[in-house]
C-alpha cells in the first residue's frame, strides 16, 4: 500500500455515500471515514495507485460537495501508520508542529515533511475539536526537524496557519504533543 487517497466533503451524508462508493469501487483499505469540525466528512483510503485513483474518482461522481481530493503516490509508511495510531513519546527530541487550514493539504505537507529529512511523524490530528483544521508533530534532531518543517510550509503555502520548531522541549510538552500523556 504505497498510495494514499483523501477526500474531504462539505456534507456528512454525502461523505458517507462517497466513502461507500470508494470502498466498493476498488480494492482499497479504508483508514478513516468520519466527521470533522464544521460538519465536514473526511475519508482516507490506501492501496496501490490505480486502486486509490479509482476510489477517489468514484467519490467525485455526482458529488458537488467535495472540498478537496487528491492522491499521494509513494506515500511515506510513517504517514499511513500515523493515521492508524499514535506514536510513542518524543522525549529528548526536537519537535516541529505544523498547523494548516485544510486537513487534506496538511496530509500532503506531512508526507513532504517526512520524506525531506530523517524525522519521525509522531502525531497527525485532523479536524476534531479544532474547527476543521489539522496539525502534525515531527520529532528528530533539530536540523532535520527544521528542514522537514520548511518542506511542509512550502507545501502548504497560503493554507499554512503556523509552524514552530522547539529545539529542546520540556519532557511534559514532548509527551503531550506526541500523544504520550495518559489520562487516569
């Protein structure tokens, strides 16, 4: 599964229908099909390129409510894994945080970031509770994190809200940003 397909819809109902069409049209793995803030619906699928392209195209058929859709080939396995689970804490690493206005564009930027330098994608957060925005957290040495954040910012262009590099974060901040905090 080297390709990621993303469809972001204005309507929850139309999104549910599009997700169903995507999965039925091609041999893809549905990574996510759920609501995000603003009443939007986000769909991620993965698989081989041709299958993902077919699935994304099928979402477009008859749907005028698509905000964005695209296919990322040769996607980083780290990006796909981050969509499935939270990575471990990044204590002792520099952190980069990149925030975007659009979830789908942020996915593309995260992929560009992890391909640019030797960093770990620690967390990707899409839409829920943050007004439909998205952000991701990178960990690694300071130079690699800076290089990756720069690549992400270039990818996002005007969709970028903010980015930061924290060279030496406090352990509690590293845990919180990477998902390492447990609530008892």
